[in-house]
C-alpha cells in the first residue's frame, strides 16, 4: 500500500469534488475532472463508493457500509477503499469535506 493511502486520516470525511462532473450509466459512472480534462470510469464497488460519496463519508463509514453490502472482510475492504479514495483524491474527483 502506498504511503499516501496510509496517511488518510481516519476521522476525515470525503465528498465528491465540486470540480468533477459525473454521469451515471446503468451500473457505472463516468467522471470528468474539469480542471485537467481527464475522464475516469467506475463500475461495481467503485461505482457504489461514488454513490455513497454523494454525502460526506469517512473511510470507516464507507467500509462499514460496504461490509454490510458485500461479502468481504473488514481488513481487506479497508485496504482497498483506502487505496481507491487515495486514487480519487489524486485525480481531483473527491475532496476532504469541511468539518461540520
């Protein structure tokens, strides 16, 4: 796992970036970072995470929800969600939500 993924703060909440445009197509989503014009796609669990990020969610909240919905260990789920959130952050598709 990359050090960036390990550095996601457990209490931090993430949400879809205001600079990202997305379109849902069947069971997938196509996302565009308007700042650099790059397209991204997600389906399956990646698409489900995108849906959950419609409202600010922490890593722990995402993992809890996904473990309820899919047959996966909490440890494996956390590692994979952490890595996915890191990639979405680097791509500018999500951002840290302001503390309430």
